[in-house]
């Protein structure tokens, strides 16, 4: 949901989706949610109804009953630090975006970038000298829901849901509506005057499969990455310099002070961590696909005239026509969960220990101390070929028949019974390790290892 100053607007073919960021909160113009209300996806999912299955809804309830208060600090950040703490979001996850997008574009510059913070289910956007904090949270029932939070010392209205403005761009079909709410991770190089010069993410998001050379335009990036190029920290005079990007790269920064463009003192951290950026891109990719399944599956079946399947718990119990209609979107989710065709690292990367340690500490470990959150960082991001997001409520609240199918596929792939199309970065031993970790740490997965049959294996194999 990007909005640029009118004096900087370019034709859509040049700018399109031009800045790599997770777009949070109020971005773009005001439009009514009613534009989406006549679309099957939003109606079936009850998107216009109260969202209650997410951390912000729970926090809001606790604040209303007096169980939680957020003290305002006179440090230039107001309630931000308290908000991060109560939501269990580590300040070390901080990422800084200098692209002048969002409704607050006049407050954003290379000298005063927007800060983003995140955990498994919530994203926070903070802009200096603003009276609002932008919030996106993952609701188990409704996918991405958008809020603003009044960051003022007195008279705060708390959280206000802002879907009616955010969905203008945070929908897979943009201002046309009728798609799926989504998070965005894009990349574009900017001039020193913060004018977009070239979009490197095309018409889609940056994902695990995107080479690092095309990532992070519009972002500050700190951390070590050797001689592996990326588009962060680049400021050009004009588009004529795009052919000589190596002359303008600022590489391997320890802190944001080394950029020469900004003072990190007003922010909770002095980094915009390269590892956190890669984790965010992976997380956004998976969450978008989960939301896509939750929204599109019932809408697709309705359009095909297939009777209600809400009470069907297993994939095998679905009508064959329903299976054919849904299989591709579920296969896509499986492929993303196991990092098929993920881009290789060309050099070892490393970020701030504060973020890496905090990220690892939240992992679910098996009896051997292994976790799906373990980072490899030499040739790829993770040690094991399975996303840690399988533990989230978001994943486990998929439609029962969809979750059943995905878990079947994961069991078959990790066991070596099926081969997925594409290229894997992982060995058979690493797949076996992931299988052992998942079997021990995710109770819902165990039946797929203890009760698998020959017919079930044949059914899964036919999916590919």
C-alpha cells in the first residue's frame, strides 16, 4: 500500500510496487472496506467482523480491563518500548526503511527512516515525530489485520482497526479488491532525494527464492555478508548511475552509524540486521500463503458449486473435485515450507548477536537440543528443511482438511517417500533430522508418522 508524494509520482510501469518493506498500518488514501464486502473471499471469511484471535485484540482487552498499561516515556519514542515489551517483540529485530512510503511519507527520509519490529505474529512500524504507531497482526481466523495505535501521553484512543485504508494496497489485487489481505516485501533503489529509480522485485514480493543481489532496495542493512552484493544502503544521484551500482555500495556495516546518513540514537537499536531481514522475508512469504489458503479455498469451492466442506476434517473425505480445485495452492504452501528452490548464499552472513540469540531462544527444541530455528548462514538461512512457522497458531488454524493434506505431504517428503519438483539445498540426513524434530515437538504431526498407510502414500505421491 505505497503512497508517494504527488511531486514524486512516476508512471505505474516505472514505480509499480517500488519499495521493499512490510507495509504496515495506514498507507494510501481512505477508501471504504465496503469495496471489498461484495467479494466472496472477504464475505466468507467475515473479514469485516471483529478480529479477536490475534495478539492485538488480546492486548486491547487487557488494557480495557486495567490489566496492562503502557507508560509513555519522554525519549522520543513514547509508548513504543512498552508496546514492544508487552507484545514480546525484541528490539533487536529492528529494521529501518528509508523509502518515503506510507501516509507519513513527509516524516520519512534517509536521516529519519521508519523502524519496523516483528515477532511470529505481529509487526510494528515506528516513525519519528509521529503520533501513531502502525501495527499489523496475524489473526488466526482473518489473516492479516491492520491497526493504528495512538502514541500520545494523554487522551489515547488505543488501537483502531484500519483495514478500510490499508486494504487499498494490502490486497493481492490492490485497489481492485477481491483478493486476499497480504504483507509486502519489495525492493527498489532510491536516489538521495528519495525518488524511486528502479524496481527490482517485479510485480511480486521478495521471497526465499529471490537472489540477494536484488534484495533490500530502500532499506538500511547492517551485518557481514562478504563480497555478496545487495541493494541496501544505496543512494544515487539519478538513474544514470544504476549501471555502476558497485561504485555506490556501502557493505558490511557493523552499526547504522557507519552509513554516514543517519543517527540511530532515537531508535531502540543501532542496527538494521541482515539476518532479521532474511527471516522477515521468509516469514512474510509463508504467512501470505497461509492467508491465501484460508481465504481462497472456501471461495473457490463456492464458485464451483461444491457443497459446504466446513465439517470435513480430512483430505481423503473431500470430494475429488474439491481436491483438484485446492491441490495447487496447498502444494505451493508445502514447497515454501521446505524451502524448495531457495536462493543460495554466496558468502557467509552474520548479524548482531542480540537478534540471533533472541531468535534462537524462541525455538522449540527436541531431546537432542535441535530446533527448526537453528541458523546455518553459510550456504543458506536455516539448518533444517522445514519452516519454524509450523508451530504457529496461524499455520495450525488452517482448514482441517488443508492442514491434513499439508502434514501428509510433509511426512512423505521428509521421509523420502516423494520427491518435490525443484531444487533442494538440503541433504537426506538434514531432511531426516527435520522429520525427527517435527515428530518429537509437534504432537499434531505424530499420527502422520505412526498411522501412514500404503494407500495414503500413493495418494500423496500423485499430488506432484
